């Protein structure tokens, strides 16, 4: 997949020839751990065949609607545009995946210590290019952020992911950031346990598997 090079700029979702651009996008709810969910859309990173849940641009739009709180009407409009511009949509998708991988590297390194400067610079650039959280609008029984998308690009589509990453890095929660102790899994998660000793993304899957394996190895060695 193509790496994102911030110096080359982001591919705009809407070509200059389209006069009105896409409609404003509403984002609600804004999940604080969204950056982790996005980084985790590639599962089983420690295996030879990681499981990809974002296969194409349409898959990305579906995820943005389901997980990131982007409103369905705006996603439909972007989908209609991408049907007309498949090559440009493929470039935007490649940039979105390149940014996901940079984000994963930043967060996984942060869980163990310090991110690499180059990866952090990519995240910083994407955040600088993302729309600001300025317009809070009322919905029927909730509130949403409204972003202007007159010239949308990856930092616009991934705005809630980027905001979430910036908030995580700038807040104390980063000390609770963990990478799953299952080497095949390597998902990222926030350890909300009282004594901050959680090791697995999910006790029912990765945790039990690790316990079962330890038990098996002990039994095999005649230790129990
Ligand atoms: Zn796991």
C-alpha cells in the first residue's frame, strides 16, 4: 500500500471541476477510543496472514458510518462521487490505509515507550490538515460536530479518528494504552482496570488462549 507523504499533499475527494463539493458532514457520537478501533481494523498483525476489514473505498465509508459516527447522507454522497471517480477514490483509499499504518506504529510504539519521529510527524501533519472542531450542532436528541467539506480529503474523512488520536496523546490516558500480549493479535486497547494490569485485548479470546497454552506447556513439562 502506498505510504502517505504529507509533503505531496492529500488527494482531494472532490475534483476542482465539481462546483459545490460534498455536503457538510455530521459526526456523532465522537468515540474517544476511535483511533484504536481504526488501527485495529487490521487484525492478527502478528501472523503471516493478517485479517483486513477495510478492503476498498466502499468498505472504508461503511466503517466511517458504523464506527466513526459519520452521517449516512454524507457517506452516500461521497459513495456516489467515488463511483464516478474510481481511480481517485483508490488513491484516497491508499492514503487512508497509509495513515492507518502510521497511526498504528505511533500507538504501538507509544504503548511501549516513544513513537518514531517520522510516524509522529505524519500524524501531526494529518491533524494539522484536519478540520477544526468548531461547529457543535443540535440533533433530535443529541449533539454532533459539523465539519465543512468544501474540499474534502483523507484528513476530513478521518477527522474523528485524528481528533481521537490527538486527544489520546495529549491526555493522561496514553499511560493506559496497551498492546495485546498475544503476539499473534497485537490489537491496541485502553487498560481501564483498577490496578492497570490488563494484558489482553479480550480475556475471552486472547486471554484464555494464553492461559490454556501456559497450562498445556506446564502439563507437558510435567510441572503440574
Ligand atoms: Zn488480543
